[in-house]
C-alpha cells in the first residue's frame, strides 16, 4: 500500500508573516511521522518563510505552485524549475485547473513544464480533471486521459514513473461540490490503467491524489476509496488546526 500523500495548495493566500504563524500552529498539532507524506505549496513570496519555519522538519516537503518551462532568461515575473529547486522545492504543481482555465495554460504547455521540472530534479504533481459540461457529456475519462498523456509525453517512461498525478474535477474545486468516493475511485482506476499502459508495466507506483472541495468531514471517506493515494487540498489547508486534522486522517 502506498504511503498517503497530503498536499496543501495555499494558492494566493498567507503572506510571509501569516505563513510563519500558520506553520508554528500546524507543527504544534503535527509531530514528526514517517507514515505519510506532507507537502506545502505556499505562494512564491511566502516560500522562504515556510522554508525557515520547517528547517527542523525534514519530514515535511515543499513545492511551488507553478514554473515556467525555460531554465533561465528574460521572462519577467516567471520562476524556473532550477530556481525553485535551488530555493528548497522538491515538488511543483503542473496543469492545475486554475492555470488551465483562468490563465489559459494549454496541454502543450503542461508537457513543457513537466519536462522542465524533470530536468531540474523536481517531482511534478500533474493535475487533470474535467469541467461540469464535459462530465455531463460523458467525456470525463476521455478528457482526463488526454490531459494525462499530453503532460507525460515530453519525458521518458522512467521519468513519468516518478511523477504524481492529481485528479481534480473542475466542477468540484471551490464549489463545495465533491466527487463521491466511488466517483473518485472510478476515475483513479482509469488513470491507473492508463499509467500502466504508458509505463509498459503491470503495476505502477505512481501515486494518484484526489482534489476538489476536500475538507475534514469528507477526507477520511475519500482517502479510503480504492485507488485514492492521497489528497490535494486548497481552502481547507488554510486553517492550521483543520489541516492538521486532515493530515492525521
């Protein structure tokens, strides 16, 4: 059984001082453990504050919310995978629904970012998911697997096998609507089958997380669903005590 992963995406929340206070409160509830992975994705300007707060907690990892696909250059406002890695990140979110649907990130661009992350030694957490219209049209599996293939098409099967996948139905993000454990399990099973095909393997160690209006009330049921290896959490990760209760599920 895979070690569960709990990833906190703070999005554009928690300035540096707030991030430091959050980590102090969270660590008071969450002692060192080796039976689960915990990853924080703070906003870029608060990243250094969280690095400092976690200097004595190597059991907790850090990631960045976005990267550009070039390693360096005249790209004002962007951050490269190499800079992220040098700053202490081990993970990066790629293809989050807000990057796709708010900022217009294309499937080709997600592939470029996965390649850049891999070159720099970052682990990409590749986000895939369908809109409500696509779900109602019966296109969930087609959309999700297309996004998955596009994201992993730029790296070798060995590198693809080191990624993490997050299924986050767009219609469930920030809406209060959540896929049922059975819904999540069905899509995760399809993702797992596609990964086995892409990696030419009878089994895969690639973790598949669920994200979309996860909270302390539904976290345990979602995590118990077959093929759900962890949770990618947005709003519910902004409260230290609440997030600790989810991580300790």
